[in-house]
C-alpha cells in the first residue's frame, strides 16, 4: 500500500480519484502540531530558540490514524502545498510518524491527473530552509503576540492584541483616518464651455489663458474666473489645431493572490476571505464534466509565471475563437513587481481551457462560477492582443483663451473581446482647422479637493502587497483579525478605524516603532525569504529581533504610563476611600476603584427602574430576591449583596428547550438548550450518560468534509456554519 498525505479532505478526495486501489490518500486537516495556544511555547537558551510544539486536541485522533496507516504503508508520500506553510506541515507530519526517517515529498501546482502522476515520478526531499523560514515567521509572530499583547492589556484595555503584520496594517488604516480628519479642502474653479457645429455639441474645457496653462488648482478666485468667462462669452472661436493618434492598451496579467482578491472585491463585492474560500474549493476539486478535479492552479501565489503548455493552449483557443489578429506574435511573459516573489510558482489560471464558464455553469454554484469565470477570462485575456483606441483632441481658441475638446473610440477590441469594455466611445464631431465654432454656453464651476479615500479591503490588500507587508496567505486573515478584534469596522466596503485603534497605534509608534513601521516589517519579510534561500540563519534573525524587542517590553512595563480611558464619577470607594472611575473592558463600561490593582472594588450598579422585586426568598439568608440583568440575560440575586452572593438562573425552567430535527452526533439523542452562570450552551438530553456539549447552536446540516454536524457561528462581520469536529466553515 502507498500512502499520500495532504492537508485537506477535499484535496484528498480529488487526488484519490486519479489513483489506483494501491494508493490511500489521507488528510492532516492543516497543521497537526503547533505552538501551544495558552503558553509562550518557546524555550530560549543563549541565542537559540527551541519551539515546544504540541498536537492539538482536535488533531490527536487524526495523528493516530495517520500513524496507523504509516505502519501499513510501503511508501509514504508527503503531498502538502508547495509553499512554506505546506512545507512545514509536511515536515511536522514526517516528524510525528518517525523523526529519524526521510519521506519522499511530491509537489504540484494543480490537482489534475497528469500533475499528480508527474509529481509521483519526481519526488524530492523536504526543504529544510523553507521549513526554517516558516518556523522563524511563526516564532516571530508568537514573540510579538505573547509579549506585546499583555502590555497593551495592562496599559490600555483588556482584550487587545498586537501582531507583526496585524499592527503594521492597522497603522496604515489609522494614518489614513488621521489624514481624512485633518484634511482641509481647497476650493478651485474650472471654466467649461459647449460649442456646436451643425447641431452637434462639443464639450470643451479651458486649458490656457493668455499663454499660461490652466491646471487643476490654477483658478482659486471666483472673481478671476468670472472675469475670464465674461471675456469668453463675447469672443469668437475657431479650431486652431487637431491631434489624432492611436493608443494601444495592453491586457492585464493573470491573477495572483492579491489581484484576485482586489478584482473579486471590486467586481463581485466579495471579501478577501470569501474569495479565498471559494478559490480553495476550486483548487482542491469540484465535480466537472470529467469527474472531480481541481479547476484552477494553486491560489496562494505571488508569481505571474505561466506554464508554456498552458500558454500555447490559450493562444490556440483564442485563434479558434477570434482569429490570428487576436494574439500577439510572441507569447506574453509577465513578471511580478513584488519583491521576493516565489517565481517557482505559477499565476492563478484554469487547469482546463475546454472547461469554459458556459460548461462550468452546469456544475458550479453561483459564487464558484463567478470566481471561476473571473479567473478563466483574465487568464485568456492576458494572452491576447492589445486593444487599440483612436483618440482625437481639438483645440479651440481666440486671442486669449484655448479650450480642449477630446474624443476617443475603440478601433480594435483585442483582449476586450474576452473581458469586455465598460468604457463607451466618446466621439468628437468632425473638425477642420480654421473653421469657426459657435459658443452655446460657458460656465464657471466650483470644485474642492477631496480627502484621500478610506481603504477598502481591496485597496488595503494592494497597499500591503506594494509595501511588502505579509505574503499572499496573510492578507485575508489579517483583515479578518482586525475586524474580529474590533479594531476596525467595515461599512459599505469602507474600512473605518475604531477609537481604540488610535490609542493602540499612538502607544506603539511611541514605544515600539519597528512593530508598526512598514519598511521594518517588509525587511523582516525579506529576511524570511533569505532564510528560505539558505542565505540567512533563522536563529540569528530571531535573536537580532528578540534582543532589542524584549528590552523594549521590559522598559515599557516599567515606564509606559497607563493609557486606560477613565472617567471620574465623583463617588468614592467603599473599601479604600479612593475615587471611583468609569473604565472600559471588552464587556463594556463598569465602575471601579481608581486604586486598582491594589484595590479591586467594583461597584455593582443597576438603575433602580431595572430592579424588579421577586416573591422568592433567598434560601441562604432569607432576604428577598430581586431580578437583575447580566451578560447572559436575566437572573435572580439576593438583595443582601455583597454580604450574600446567592444567585439563581431564571433560565432553569427552560433547560429542556429541544432543537427540532437536530440529533446528538454521539448517541442520537435530542439536542437541548441549557443555561449556566457562564451563559447558554447546547447538550445532549441523555446527560450524564452522554457528555456532548456545544457552545454554538448545532444544526441538522452535515459537514461535507467529515460528515459531522454543523453549528451556527457569528462574528461582527459575518454569519457562517462551522463543523463541530473538523472546524470546516461554510458561509450562510
């Protein structure tokens, strides 16, 4: 038996379709071991760093299954994605099977039968340099997160986090918000006229006055503009010059990760995370007219390379569809402008050009078809001819003023034949030099400069890419993390920085400038690339960062003044006499002692009209119970608080609220909603014989990956279903 290990169950299912019965394909479901979630997990001795990896609880069963299969296998192939993350996943899989053994590593950019069979003929070893680069990135992020986040919590507010890429991205958003708030508009004027010739209107704009060019901000005074207009309306105008020329427009390159996310956002309105989820499915394998197979090449890439075979197929198809004029004489070669792009990869393209969007519409879901069509047409267009526009400029003048009228038309479609052209022709009336034109209208129009626009998800991805912050796999998760941490909010495709973001960035700029400095972050990315190229030692890169950073952390603990937002109340602490203040926490505002942390008094305040007396008596002290509201809803509390802290849930009578048509995945019992002092949860009605519980509400929908049940999840920005077992996500 031959064993192939991949990351994704969908990928495993697709690959299995291409191979015989002597192959078993199994999925690790991502990283099978990682740094511990609740501990630092890095041992530092001298100048060396030793990660303390562990297998997570939800992967222990998978690891045991892989080990069992490995014992029975004659050959074990590691077939994780060909990037640093995939290389590291493959390394950890091998280490857990047998750390002293070396397993053949196979790679492919597309999940097709030919690609899989070719990879099996050309295995290689795990690339230790790529593993070290990923390991260095993981440890850098852990160092920043575990050392800096607690400082933010201590000095500003609980629930905050910092990260190497996350904080740099947040600074870009905050800086843009500051620019917008401090922006002072400048008013300026333009002079626009309408001439006519044989009932054809000709729109023109003033570009010159008395030999001086009129540019965007030239006219600041309304009186001056009106004086010029008064001259113009009394004058006679004629055509002094005509310029006609052809302009070539080249097609855009095929997609890489960042441009796919930008285009899907602009054209389809999809968030980067949604785009990547759809692209992941298209890559890993979907039912087509030739069975289950990967429909696009690997979607996390910063390369614009195209395989020659695919390039030739594209040229051949374009000729069949439109003719020889629609392909350039030589194939188009694109190179990325991004620093340190992984040129060994390919751009994102369809794996089969005969699987057209028209055919795909019979097999794909609506959102899958839209993304696939975007990728298919973009790739085909990238190998097509230039489009050609004819532009015409007419210059209309008198002795003082020169107006410019412009028109253009598309005279050869080129690549627009494939992706379409939204720009309509703007035809200029036929003009002859020397002919007089009559002035119909002349207006002075007021304008004012606009502040820079807020980032959209698409424009933020573009900026992160241009600055070298992060890599293709990090763009979407970074934006999602900032939203989930409530640093930003996204409304109508615009990203707004929340108030707490300004406090955090101001502190980081003052005391940890490197963490939010885009050039510093980009240089770290370059160092990680050099580790992957074996030109830098990963331990040295870590130490060079860690030594000054940890000094800054220690200095910050001692010397950074508290930035916690507090409001005075005029009341005083019942325990120590110091003033009570209003503080912020991740659960909202509360009133506490200004002497914290020495005094931990918190006032249990409730508006009088919200307190409802109950007929029940406290079973501990006999005083009356009152109804109150807490984080998890209403409850009864003893009126003798704080001497008596007895509380009683009002939800106890509802513990048998049964979810309709939802059965326990362990024993088939009914799923019921229960309540505790920690909030609502869901469990099996056969408790304590069955100990199934879920924080999120289970549904009767089955996971397409492992067959378990899906539960409802919700964040500030989206709702989705998540498998309670393998954590597979599906948008609602």
